[in-house]
C-alpha cells in the first residue's frame, strides 16, 4: 500500500467547490486508487461553517447530534455525541483550521462521497476509484487521535472472514475487517491535524480492495452500522443518560 498526502490551497467557507479543489490538487490519478478527503474541506466548500462570534456552540451541537451527553458530564467540558452512527465529540463540529468558524460535517456525507467519486471518475477517465471521507477521533484509555472513515464510495467496505479458518483450523465467527476505518486511519496519519495543509491523500497499490463501479447500496451501507442495542459495548453505551439531539438520524 502506498499513501501520498496532497497539499492544497487554504480552504475557506465557500472559497471554492470541492470539484475545483480536487482538479487543481490532483492532476493525475491512476485507476484502482482511493482518495481520502478530510470532512472539513468538504464542509467548507459546501458552506457548512458558522461564525463563532454570536453563536452558541452547545445549541449547534444539539442541532447536529442524534444523542449527546452534556459537556458538564466529563472532565474536559466536551460534549460527547452519537452523530450519524458515530461516537464523536461535539457532534462532529470542529474549531481548528476554521479561522473563526465552527466547521460542521457535510450535510449529507454519503451524497458528498458519491459526488466526489463521480467527479474523480469523470476527470480521470476511470471507474475504478474509491473515496473515503475522513475525520479524527479519540479512543477510550488512549491519548491521541486516529483517523475515522465517516463515509465511503466505490469499493466494498468490509473484508469478511466469517466462515473461514485461522492458522490452526478454528472457524472464524465474527471477524470482519473494516477497510474504511483502517484506510482512513492510515491516510489521516499522513494528512495531519495541524498546519500541514494536506487535507487529501491518495492511497494506491491496493490489490486486496474490491472496487465497485457504482455508489454503495443502502443494504451495503447498513452492513457497517450496528444498532445501540446490538453493539459489543452496549452495556456501557446504554448505562448513561443520553439526551436527544435535533438530528435524529
């Protein structure tokens, strides 16, 4: 696997379209590549940013979150939320590299991923292109952030080991490799979190990826989601007093 981060112009709210940013930043793209795109630059291109001055961030978080825990419930005064099937801080809202704006997630993550894939396929005359929209998140019991894939398009998202056997002949019952999150984590490591100005990454030399020359179906998208009651960590997730947000996705 080869990952190359891509430097772009500074992106400001409404300063360019995502298509314009991709065209000027990625002049050549080989078939069977996956392009990782930071959610923040998509949101800025889409105008999904709100000036900090005069804006109540808590209200904004409630607007974006499906469920949330008030910031007073943790030692860092950060609101924990369930937002669009992801456990993230602050409803996905970020302040870094926003230049005085709260930057939200794109309005429709899947529509954005599909549109970017379609644009890249047309621009580079190939249908074997994948897209991952990335953000970063924390993990319990560990300092630091890692990349998270919050939407994808153009390839099978899971490598299913169920029904196969391990080295010693034991049949695997639950193992599925989440390729979206694995590739996102690797890409975000190079894209960075500070002033690198590299919100894009090209992932290539991926022989094990099953590219799909279409958008994912609703059934395929559902294979990545687990309901709160079915989650491995349900005893923890159900033991806290979640409040209802406004998104209700």
